[in-house]
C-alpha cells in the first residue's frame, strides 16, 4: 500500500501521512509520483488493477487533507514515469505497452497520447520523465532509442505536447537492468544528467538540451 507524506528536511518535520488504499494503486508495482508545488499535491500514475493491456489511472493526492481523486488515463498499462508543470497544471507520463507519451490537463482530467518518435514496439517504451520549470520542457527518457541506430535517447517536449528535439548517443544503465535510470536537471544551464552507461549504476553521463 503506497504511503505519502511531506517533509521539511532542514527542520526535520513531517506532514500528515496519507495511506492509499485504492484498488487500482495497490496492485502491482509502486506508482511513479510527481509533486505539484502549486497545489501541494502528489500526482500518481498506475495500471488499472495491475492490468497492462487497458488504459491506466492518474490520481492526485492532497498532501494536506489526504483527499484522493483518480481518473482514467489515455495510455495503456503501466505508467513508467510522470512529471508535472505546476503553473499550467499539465502532467506528462510515459506508458509501457503502447510505447507512448501522454499529456494531461489535471483540471479537466483530459489528455492526449502519442507514440514516442519512431517507436513501433514495446521495447521502445519511455521511462523517467522530468520537468524543466525555467524553460518549460518535459524531458522523457527512452532506454532503447527509436530515433538512433543504437543506445538510448532523451526526447524533449513543450507543455503542449510538441516534440522539440531528440537527444541521441546516450546509454542508460537501465536499458537491460532492473535498476531504473533517472534524469536530473540544471535548468539554468540547460544541462542534464542520467545514470549510465555502466549497468552497475556506478556512472552518470551528461547532456545538454
């Protein structure tokens, strides 16, 4: 059962603990989570009842009151990554079965879906998603590239879901590893870092966008 809480690390204080009992979010793996700083809420994604072949679920959790709200997503199966633009209330997710990226309006609970560029098979599914709040970009990790002959890629989208560029020539540590890769960003320099290429996750590689 997933449990959420906030923490002020410097003050060593913690907010209310929210335990999620919803049936769609307790079947299968842990849901990926993003933090909406404007609304003080967590945004989660998960496969419906753990079923990877039907549309999944998106949920918001108010970290003050514990209020839980979910709606049906537009991508199929497991949600691999999620990020949120707090200013526009836009969430971006990646889904496994349909090798796609989704963009949601959290206020209207509506979304659009598109395959990752050049993707035609589940092997090309996306993974981690991170948001650059300064330049207003979502960055989507793709362990097995569909835009290069080999290696991994990062695809950059604007908040409207338009593909800006594909960054090829990377090699994520999770392309054949159960340890997931994670993107970290320095928005001021438009500089990013991600795990790899060592499968033992003992290295990081950098990229610009």
